[in-house]
């Protein structure tokens, strides 16, 4: 069985600032902000939410089918996914655009400043989800606005249960739109900041949201995550990583593990616990798709 992963494929340009952003930005001068950060190291990685989630799910032994758009420069990315054994049948090429690009700068405290060019991602709506016997589960992760709206509707019509994980795309939607996403979804996942924004825009608390879906997970970074089911919260502790090297893609690694567990029929708390394990593996490596998963060590 396969998981349809709606989201972006992107090239990540990752830079490391050896100081702290907080030491360089004056809060009382934000209205005339003009700063420059020296970044001694720079590298380019394969990224984007759909690609990163697919990488994690594939590494765990699941079958990932990213549904995404790439630009005229995306052939190398598609070829990489094929080499990894990730299905590419739902990836569409847009010839008159670049593949999405993320420029990510991380300071010594693992705070990040990101500039994102959506490029071909804005055409995500050209792909269509339809019912198929092998499609067991799906996820809506950050993508083009129209694509996110349409794919949620299509998952619902096709009868494919899906996770709504708006991530960085959450600010694109108003309260009514976010409420409709939740009403269509089977599960909702957000980080703590996104969770507060989601509650503010919908007028629903975490408990309220969890009563409208099978479960809500609020990730808390190094503090683990909250699992909400039918208004009741339980805490799933974090897994201490071997090293804290690069947080880029940790959330996506977590999402891939979540999908794996849900496809196996696991309780939501067990899925979240595996997500915490995979997130700890990822943060110890640079780049969003450069870690390895020992399935035997994980008991899989």
C-alpha cells in the first residue's frame, strides 16, 4: 500500500551563521532593519516537504508517492528519488518555472531564517487525486495554496484518509478555510507555534480540534509532543539525539514516521514516538535527506 504525499520538492541552500540572530537584531530598530550575516559555510541539498517526508517513509520501508511539481531544473531531483526507490508517477514538470528554492540560514542556537521561492510549486493544483486500490493514506503538507485546497477536497471525495499538516503554509488561509481543512481531515499535526495560530484563526482549542478528527499532534521540538484524542492530551517524550547538528527537515522526518505508523494501524501515540526517534536521527546529520535508518534497531 502507498501514501500520497502532497507538498513541495525544493532545492535547499543551507548556510550556517556562527553567531546568534538575537545579538544582531535590535528589537527597537525593526522598523529600519538592515542586517548582514557572514555565513562561512554553504551547501545545496535536496529538500521540500514532500521530498523530505517521502525520504523518511521510504527509509522506514513504506511506499511513498510524492505529488509535487518541479521546474525545468528538476530532472536531477526526480532521478534521485527514482534511485532511492521512491515513486515518481505523481510528479509533474512545469517547463517555464524553476523548482522551488529555499534559502535557509541557521544560527548557533538552531534558530532559522528562511527565504522561499515557490516557483513550480505554485502549479501544484495541476495534479489530481483519485481513488485507487493501493492508495491507503495521504498528507497535505505545505504546498501551493490552490493545490492544498483542491487536494484536501480530492482526498475526501476519494475516501483516502489524510493528515492535514499546514506547516509554513498555515498563514495563507483564513479561519473558515482552516476549519474546512480540519473537518475534511482524519488527523491534524502542527508545531506549537502553528498550533497557537490555528486555534486563534479557527476559534477552536487543541481539545476542540481533536474532537473533530481522529487525533491532533502538537510537536514541541526538544520537549517531545502532545497527542490529543477526543479532547484528552497525553505527552510523548522526546528522544535525545546523538548530536544537534542541523534542524532542517526534522519536522518532515517526523511526518514520514507518522505516516508509516498510521499505515500500520498503530495508535497515534506510538506513531508520534517513532516520529521523535526519526527526528532525533535527522537532527544529528546535516541536510534534510542525509541520515540513515536502521529498521532492525528500531524493531521494525
